[in-house]
C-alpha cells in the first residue's frame, strides 16, 4: 500500500535560501500527502563536507525516506552509499539519495532536470559548439545533459584546469573521443566568439556570489546562454545577455525538473511539473515566460 507520509531533507552548505522545501511541500499538499522537507545545513551545524556520510547514516536511522544532496557534497557522498543508479555512476555525482530496505541508493536528477529544462526553454538553438563554465558536480551533470541532447562538442572551462580535464576525459570515455575538450579562462573570449552557446555552471551570480562570471563584452547576439543558478532567477549574466540579444534560459526549469524527478523517486507518485514551474516563477518573483 502506498504511503501518505514522507520525511525528506537537503544536505549542503549555505542552503537557507533553497526553494526545494517549498517546491516539494506545495506539490505534496496538492496530492494530499503529509510531506516534511528539512534543511540540513553543514554551515549551521558547524561541520565540514566530509561529515556527509555521518549525516546520511543519521537520516536513514531517523526514518527519512530520502535526501537531496547539493554543493559541496555531491561527489563526497558517493563512498557512503550502498548502490548507485547508472546515471549517478557515470557522472560521479549524486544529488538524490533514496532509502530502500535499509540501503542508501544514489541517483542524479540534475542531468534529466537540465535536459528537460533546456529542451523546453531553448528547443531550436544550434548545438555544434558549446562552451561550459564550471566542472563541479552541477557542471558534470549539465555537460552530460548537453551531450545527451546532441551537442557535437562541449569545451569545459574551469578555474581548476585539472578538474576541467577530469570532466572532459570522463565525457569522452562515455560519449566518444572528441566530444569534449578543455579550455582555459584566458582563451574564453576566443571560444565564445566561435561558440553557438554557453552554459554557466559556477556559483557566480547567486545571491551570495553576485556579479558576472566573465566580461559582458564577450557576449554577442549569436550566442545562446543557459544558466544553472536559480536564486535569483534573473542573474546578472542573464540580464546582460538579454540586453545584448542572446536567447537565454534561467536556472528555474532545471531546479523544477530535478525536483520533479526527485519527488517521483521519493514517493513513487507523478508530480505535476506545470504546477511546479508556476510555483518557482511565483517564488522567484518573475513571470514564467521570461525564461525565453
């Protein structure tokens, strides 16, 4: 018999502003479920990201049904899990943990979440040459999503060259040699001049990290811009990109569609993505249509 009561949570750093609790709980309310979504903020607890294993075990022992995992724990959590879904294993990053029969199973709904948002928000843009900024947990997910969506080549740029090289190598092993390359920040101007689009997957632009990830002068009307940051929904990068005439996609869709997939994993029930998109538009203080 299906349950009607769920306890889930989010482990990460500085997650006070997260919209995940409201996204999950609003949809659960509409489905007649008792659903508590708790924030487990390692900054508030005064522990480092390496404590994620202890926190996952504690949540399982306390009867949680599952957890979302965010920065900076998406990769560190893996060694503390009993099993990984294929997508999470391919990525080396987990953002959703489901407790099943005492076992902790890791999933990644960032990939499917970004892919669904991109297909909806930028359905007809060219995908021959894509530049991606950021090679962390979110970066790995969106790069996988872009290549799954049919991007011919993704050039990964990160302040840490080794991290960019590690991601590009993993992408080439998974998708085929030559599908991913490494770029350096000093070559970003040249890369963007020749690119069809840019995916931004660093924290720059978040409320706690305001500003632009690169000079506004590098944007040009022939470039589409996809953002992973969703708080605020209109980052400085998106505002400037729209002024220049770029097709632009905010991070709200990814936030919603990864939550849709996580909700399904936690409950076995089908959430209504249209209602949840309206929720995040309302919570983000912008109208949904601005994603285009």
